[in-house]
């Protein structure tokens, strides 16, 4: 888990608002293995910025700056106190990965969601046109290096022991020096990653997931050695490569969708059932696999994004409008709350409240232990897989129409929109 080092007391801005000053690297999706992207600080602001393109990326933040890309290929650096655009840089293809922040660089994956193959669950390749990992100067936005990929750069990489690892839309894992962009090795996993993310575990190891060969792997970041391969998933499962995994240190959690009879594979527009699962983090053995909700399969973003905290696994209904809390030990359902739209993005947990956005355009605050509604705020745009972060007392999230919102947590908690 990353350690946030707070170096200075917030300076008073022209808006008389404190901007949190962090000297930190953001080296993995959602900041930590539990997928709970919450930063300390005194930020308590409201603003919105239009980016000009849909957002599938989750924001990251350091030094009082929020970094987020959009699907038209523009990376934004926004001042956290007021949303002012510090810089923006446009590239040729979509920027859907969560930007990493490392030693003065912002590293993002370039690549789109176009896929070829017989069905959403059986792509031969994800990504056409230019795909790459790109390092931008965090202060200026100037490109410092660009490393081409064979498939889409949508999945979020991770930096482990000074090595950047990335599983792309062609099924290849690339290991790179994150400072120079020098490629250290490339390994063909013969399994396609879409919107998943490399999840660091222990001892320089990480896990990643893919489809076609429906599996999860534990891999050594330094050498590419595979320690275990978990493949106890149905052959007709889909979305395994869409799900960024989470871990409590003992287990690895994820989800997928499964076609329902009479269909033998996932078909857009037909019914599927979402499943959540847990693997033993040391061995890859299946701990449990439980069905969640039924829903209609859409072309992309077939999986939710799990968060784990205090013995509970939180996961959204990617194909149906629900939020779920499961017991991490056995997958037993603890609570389920109906939402206004599918919950394809992740959650942020702060002060006992679970915050998230749904596809219908609502921001939610639920009691993390009981699922009871605290507040619901209607927004002017829905939320896809772009997931919220919390900085101080402010939630920051990108929307499916391209707006980045900063909303005080108190505003969400005290709203009761329907």
C-alpha cells in the first residue's frame, strides 16, 4: 500500500481554500490494493470542468493537481482547489487508464476499446490505431517518453520495485523502466486485457487478469515469471479482463459475467448473470464464486470494480442497478441496495460512508456497514467506469459525457434527490 507523505501545511489560495500538498507517487490503480482512493487534506470545494470527450479514466492526484484523461485523447492537469486547467496535452488515441504519478512524471495508457472477435467475451484483440504507454512531465505536460504497445493501453499499469508492468489489449505484458521508457521484457500471456489493472501484492509480485484464456495470474514484476495461474472460470465467462482486481492481502477479488441458457457465450443485448469471486492470494486456489444480479449485456465495461475494507467486499452491479456488500470470507451477501443505474465504476470509502456514481447520473452515499441510504445527488451526466477519488472532504469524478466534477462530501450526504 502506498504511503502518503504530507510535506507542508496548505497555503491559502486566492479562493481562500486550502490545497493539500502531497509529495507522493501514485503507482497503481486506485492508489492501494483495496482500491480505496482516499487522500487526506482540507480540500472542501465544488467545481466542474468540461473536457470535450467522454471519460472512462479514474482521476489521480498529487501536489494539489488532479490528472485525468478522456476518450478523445486529452490528458488534463487540473488545480484541485478550483478546477483551473494547469495544462492539457492531446495525443492520437483515447486515454482511458488511470494516470500513474512517479518521480515527476504522469504515465498514462493510450488506446481505444475497439475489439475484433466473435463476441465481447472472446476478443482476438482490443485496440486499433496507436497504442502506447506515455510519460508526461507532471509540471508542464511535455512528453518525456512514449513506448508503443501491441494492443490497447486501456488497462492501468503498476510500478513495482521500480519496474512498470502493463498487460495490454493484445495479451502481452510489457515491463518498462518508468523513468526512461526503456523496455525490459515483453511476455505473451495469450489472454486479452481490457480495462483491468495490474495489482501489486507482495515480494515484487502482482496479479492480472484476461479473457480468451479466462484466467488470473500472479507474476514476478522483475522477471515475468508466473507463480500461479487461476483458471477455474467457466469457458463462457466474459468480462474477467475488464475487472481491476482488489486484495485484502489474503485474497484476490474480482467479478465477471456469465451467459445464461440457451446461450453458450455472451451476446450483447441478451441476459447474463454477474458473479463475484475470491482467490487465495498465495496459491490462486478458488476460495468462492457467488452469483449476483442478472442483467442485459452491453458492448463494453462488463464488470464492476471491487473495493475491500473491514471484512467486506463492495462491488457494483455492472449489468443491473445494484450496489452489493459481501463477506470476504465466503461471499455471503451482507446487504444489497437498489440504485438508479448500473454501478460500473469503483467506490471510495471515507468516514463510514461509501461514495460512488451510477450510470443514470447520481452520486450516492451509503452507510458502509448497513447499506442504508445517507444521501443521493442527481448530476447532469451519468458515470461509467471512471471512478471517484476523495481528496480531503471533496469527491472528484469524471463523467461519461466528459465533465469532471468536484463535489463536497457533505453536499452528497445531505442531498435527497430521486
